[in-house]
């Protein structure tokens, strides 16, 4: 089962680091692991940026009078211009 939570990102990054540290990897296998590591890094950066955006939106909402009512639905708000009113 996939562990698709931001809290598990460190586990994936450390696992990748361990694979890169495998001294038995040579030649093409090492090259492929380096390419995989670059891909994992790129995806990780996007996950972190998304998490940062959600955190900043939550902080901004908490610092307003209306709270969640100003958040677009994509960021977890139930009200506002982008809310989905379907049940």
C-alpha cells in the first residue's frame, strides 16, 4: 500500500539516500539510481511546496475574522468563490 502522506516523505528520502549509498552499485545501475534520485528530489520539492502553500493559507485564514469561509475549496474551505456546494 502506498504511503501518500507528507509525514512519510522523510522515509522515502532516507530510503533513496540508502540506495545511493550502496557501494555495490556500479556503472549503469549507479547511473539509474542517480537518475531515480533526481526524480525523487524533484517530486519531493513539489510536495513540500504544496504543503507550505496549504500551511500559509491556513495561517492566513486563522488570522482573519471569517476563518475557513475565505479559503477556496481546493485548500479545504467550505465557503468562498471556489466552493463546491454539491452534497
